[in-house]
């Protein structure tokens, strides 16, 4: 949304509020929006100069800022492109720095990335994948797999978690770890999420004895109308709200505690349950969690794996479960692969277990078979 041209030792103000940086001769610094910056060198750019400029911006933006009564740490994503001996045109340079910026953004906060040609191939592949995903959602080519959730005392199935599956034509199955983030950034997550929710609710009717968990992305949860969607789907599919659990991860929650609390309240008013997914993989603080009113906490697989590891990992795991339990919220352990893990998690106080030991994600028909076995 704003940019500055370097004319040697000129000091540019206003590229970002309060940001004073020296833009070297022959460089363009553009603020693409928010925390996104691109640096293009129109003439013989020197790596050193570009990196120095990027570092100045990062230094400035990564400082904690006081905004009103809140202290926030903003990040910045910076893409850099060079034109060796001025061989690359201005438009192409801007395109390259923009592309590099997106790579920096993907890598996380406060990153700078130098353009390299492999980024073009990546981008093309990604665009193709996005197009195929859009078609798959539109034509209903996604499917759901269901993984059993097991009562820790009786080892009887108490529920299932719905997990989306995509068999991409000509490519085979693509992991949701790959296509969910793409759906998130390309505006497809809402229609994907709606498909999953509707399908899971429809299928839930086949299993009156089971609770059905559905994963919800931040991109869905962020929508103020999300609770309305959920109400609509519940009504349409005539499923009992109390049998549906929505699983959300903590990332969004930490950035928007206020709105998260409101959304959870609205969902719970509909009668659905809300679970915190992947607990222990991020930054959850306990005092913080209490106020959200989660019905269940799921301990992340990465921690559960630690039970077979050294003493420190085991203690970490035990402390995390204790933390969750101190809130008086039931706790599920996910990713259980061995009997040893199951016994330990049960001992630590998990009332529900999930993992390959009890069943991999499977078709709805196999779940039905399992129930009648
Ligand atoms: P998640 O919600 O944490 O789901 C659990 C993941 O762990 C699933 O991977 C499941 O297959 C896998 N898993 C379960 N037990 C075991 C085990 O014992 N060992 C190992 N190695 N893995 C186990 P999956 O289906 O590939 O899904 C990955 C992630 O993608 C999910 O993590 C979730 O974040 C996301 N996802 C999947 N389906 C959906 C969906 O319908 N909507 C949204 N928004 N996200 C989804
Ligand atoms: Ca989950
Ligand atoms: Ca999880
Ligand atoms: Ca996970």
C-alpha cells in the first residue's frame, strides 16, 4: 500500500508508521500490506545492502509495541529480489520480491527470504493444487474417514473423529496437513469446512451411540457467522447437537481471546461440545484456558510419543495432563500406538484414548461393522 524509492542516502518515513529506514540507491521498498514488505533492487543490488535493509525493518517491527493498554509483538515478512547487473525488469523484480515475501510468510513470523527460481515452480504446483482442490470441493469429491475414540476404562468406542480425505486425480491421496493450509489461504476453507460438518452430521445419525468430533479451522472459526452455519447444519441434518464436538486448535485463540470466548459461548448455546485440540504443542497457559469453557482437551500426539522416551519427556507429558486435569476438564490422549502408551495415559488420568492401537481412520461402513462386532 505504500513504497519508497531509494536515491542514495535518503531517509524515508511513512512506509510503515514510524519506520525510518535508509533505502539504498536503486532499491524499492514496498509495503504490500500489514506486515508484508518487498524489497526489489532495480540496479546492481548488493546482498549485503538488501539484507541490512530487511534487518532494519525486522528490528523495528519485532520490538514489542504498546498499543493502548496492550503490548503486541508484530512480525514482518520480507521478500527480496535482486537484479544482477540490471538485467531484470522492474515488473519482474517486483513479482519476484512479492513471491519471496509469501515464502517468508509461510516460514513464520519475522522472516526475510531471498527470491530463487525454484519458487516459481513451487508456485505453479501450488496453483494447480489449489485449482484441483476447488474442483474437488465443488463436486463433492472429498470424503471423510472416521477414527474411533475409546473409553480408557472399558476400551469401548465412545465416539469418532471425522478426518477429511482427498484422493487427487492423477496424484493419489494428499494429506490434509498439505491441503488444509492451502484451503485456509485461498478462501476455500469455509466451503470445505461446511462440507465436512454437513457430511459428519449426516453420518452421525447412523451411530446414535457415538459422539462425532469435527475439526474446525481458524478460518472457519474466525467468521462471526460460524455459529449460524453450525445451527443451520444441525437443523438441516436433524442430528442431536450434544453428540457433536467441534475441535479447535489454540493458535487463533491466543491471538483473539475475546472473540474466541464469544464464539465458544455461542456454539455451546447451540448444545454442541467444544474441544481444545493439540494441547501441549503450542503455548497454552493454564490461567488463560480456564475462561474458555472447553468441554474437553486433547493432548497432542507429539507429547504422547514422549512416554516411551526419556524421563524428562515423560515428566513433561505427565505435567501437561495434570495441567489439563487441574481445570476439571476431561482429557483425551491422541496418537496412542502402543499398549505402554495407553496404560500410561490412563494412569495419568485421561478418560479417552485415540490412536492406531485402537483403530486407524476408516470408512463409515467399517465403523458400523466395528460397532456390531
Ligand atoms: P488432528 O486433528 O490432530 O488429527 C489427528 C491426526 O493424527 C490425523 O491425521 C490422524 O490420522 C493422525 N493419527 C491418529 N492416531 C494416530 C497414531 O496413532 N499415530 C499417528 N502417527 N497418527 C495418528 P490426518 O487425518 O492426516 O489429519 C491431520 C490434520 O489435518 C488433523 O490433525 C487436522 O488438524 C487436519 N484435519 C484433518 N481433517 C480435517 C478437517 O476435516 N477439517 C480441518 N479443519 N482440519 C482437518
Ligand atoms: Ca483433531
Ligand atoms: Ca489433534
Ligand atoms: Ca494435529
